[in-house]
C-alpha cells in the first residue's frame, strides 16, 4: 500500500509534472510511511442498488421489509468486521456506513493497518480515499461583466429543467444568493418527500451530535440531537442541503478557511440552475441539491465524503450529479485498485439512471500524463492518444482533507 502511494508521490513531485502545476497552496509530504494515516473505504461487497429489481421507486424498496432486511444484513456484516478489527488492536476512527452503492464503511487508519484490515476474512478491499482539490475562482467587478455577451449560459432549447433535480457536490453553495431566488413551479422534491426518505440518508445517520454511525460506534457519538427534514429543506429551489464533511446542516461555504475556493460551488450551481435578472443557468427551473463535501478547515474533499453524498443522491432520486473538482474527478483508465473502485461507484450511479457530470480538471493538458507509452513530448501528445484536452492530476496523499 505505502509503496504504491509513494510511487504516485514520486510522479507528482517529478520535474516534468511540477513545471505544469501551479497550485502552490497544496503542500506535499516528503514521505509517506507505514504509520501515515488516511481515510479509506473498507469494501465488503455490493449495495442495495444491486438488490433492487427496478419495480417501484428505489426509496419505496428501501423502506419495504425486503429493503430494510437487506440493509440490516449489510450493517450486521459491517459490525462483524469492526469487531474483528478491534480484536487486532488497530487504532481506527469510523465514520460513514455505506449500504446503498456499496456495502462497506469509511475508516481513518494507518497504511500499515489498511493492509491488516484487507487480510480479514470477508473484506474484499481497502481503498485509500483520493483527495479532490477544488480550484480557486476569480472575482470580477460585476456579474454582468462576467456574463454579458459570453453566451456561456445560452439555452435556446425548450428544456429549462422543469421537474429536474441537480445535485452540486462541491465546496457548498451560497443558497441565499439572488441567483437562486426564483422558485420553480413544478419541483419534484418537497418537504414531505425529504421527510419520507430522511432516515435512509447518510446525512441523518451521521448528523453531528446524533450518536449515530456504524453500529452505534460512529465518531460523533454521545449526542441525542436528531436531524430534522426542515433542517435539510431550505425552499422549493433548494430542497436539500447538507455538509458531508463537517456533518451538519450548514452547507453554506462562508466558514471555509480557504477563501479562494469558497465561492466555487456557488459559481458552478449558478451556471447550472441560476435564475435571476442577471444570471440564467442552463436549466434555470431545476431544483438544486447542495452537498458540501469539503470541511471548513480543508482545501479538498476525500472520496469517503463524496461517496456518502453519492449514496444520498440515489436514495432521493436525484436526476443529475455534478462534481466539478479541479484535481481528480475519476479516471479514464484504472491505473490502481483505488481508481477502479472509485470509477465503479460512479458507474453504478450512471447505471442506476443518474447522469454523472465530472470535470476533467483545470490544471494541465493530457500530454503531461504518464501512460503505457510514457509521457508526452515537448507538450505534444502521442499519436495513439491525440486528444490534448484538459486533464487532472492525481493527489493520492492524505492532505488537508478530514
């Protein structure tokens, strides 16, 4: 495990790559050892989406006896593995329990202990959580200056997003902004619908102070406060908001200490669903689900947080998921078991009928990427892969993400 990560780290720090990477805000550790800790997913198998036969709504299936029995079996298996980990004397912190897209749970532990957990009978894989950085956004003098005559929001079709739900998984959204002040007239999600699925969500199970988590062993134990649907629901335009990194219902990015990325989610959400006198998004009549996955003190998001948000998108029947992260947002090829795992999660969402939109990044062109034939030459691409579109950089190091 450590050898694989250090190979990535060597590539990341190489001169040929460093020359094209300008995000000086990201600090890179000189060495990752067996004792280095990181968030990881302990994978035990498939989730409830694989058991669902497609009859009726998915939420109805989850609420049925069959669905609840399936979830109970998965949680029991997770508890067995956690008990086995405890017998090994491993120091570990648990957070999310996954039962929708996968059967597994997130854990914070050392790379040495990841190998030990992977050897437990019944564990199919332990995948360190890759960290997804959000690029900074530049501020212009006024919104009209940015959008006038650019055509970036042009939508000449008859499709305005009526009845559509879009989840923006990002740094959070300033949902009180005027861009989101016009209410849709025929939204698919309302307060009653949120209440219906509330207790199925990772948001509810891991809400700060609830004492929830895996088998009651969650890292936020002790409290008796339960998340209410009225805390998730803001209005008809924003029927759902949650912070999957800080585990609270404040998905506004105003508390982010890395100010340069705070407005990124709002910027993205405005392009997609904005609807005001100045800003008209691509689907202005769509409802916006705000899913903050970056902790207030961090500059990037661990995939363990993103996966929890993905699962809730499936539970609530979201139509489109947008993940505009700047450094890694999935891989076109699976160069590692972690890449293969994370790709498989996103592929499950797509097969489930949810459109997943991920940015390829804002950092380099593809001639910087190492593939089977080597890296590009003089900033040019190989003839076997002539596409020089913008690509992402892998950050497999456990930095700044809670």
